[in-house]
């Protein structure tokens, strides 16, 4: 009888998948039943620890720590028509992993934030000349402040569950 019970336990765990997020991460469960029930994104994230799910369930790990994304600009024209090369950095932190995956998908940055950041940096840099941008810290601070404010407004309006920490050009 003990062997049959052990065999059943082993078979149950072979047919399972698990989520074991590290510290600073959460796992979002996407259920995909084969026969019965309904699928979709689970309503609660898996925090640290281990949880078991059906084999057809996908587990998506989400980094909840502040993240930094860099965009490189080449030959971006200043107000006086001089091409500039520089980098822009945006720092974001996810505040709701389930809403992010459910409403925006796993490629949320590439599909929702990156193009907006590029457009807003381009618009802010075009307002300043090359010498002003290259020499004056005031011009850089104005660009940083303008892009940060406009990105914060975009994030709020779009409903992205992320916190904008900083934008640096």
C-alpha cells in the first residue's frame, strides 16, 4: 500500500510545474487548462517560496526591483541643426506584477514605454542648441525635468503599474 501511495505522489509531482521566485521578484501565473475550467492570468502573484501548478500553466517571473533601461541616440538634431550622440536612461519600478502582465504583457517596456521615451527626449532636445546642451548643465537639467514630467504623465494616463524613479539624458 505504501508503494502505491508513493507512486501516486511521484506521479502527481511529475505532472506539476512550480514557481519559486527569488527575493525581489514575483511570479505571475498564466493558467492554460487542457480540458476543464478557464485560463487566464492568476489574480495574485506568487511571492517568495514555492507553489505548484498544473503542467499546462505558464509562470512568468517579474523583477520588482528598480530597473534601468538605456536608449542610445545617434545624430539627433539640436535646435541649430547639429547632430548629437548621447544616451538617455529611465529608471522604473513595477508596483503591480499581475496587472502589468494581464494588461500590458511581458514586453511592456518595449511596447509601451520605449517609443514614448524616445519621442519625448527628441522633442526636449530639439528645443536647445548644441553649445547650450554640451556646455550648460542648466540645459541638461531642463531636458531631464521636461522628459521626467512628461513620462510621469504618460505613465499615469496609460495606467501602467510602474513607478517612475528618474529620467536622465
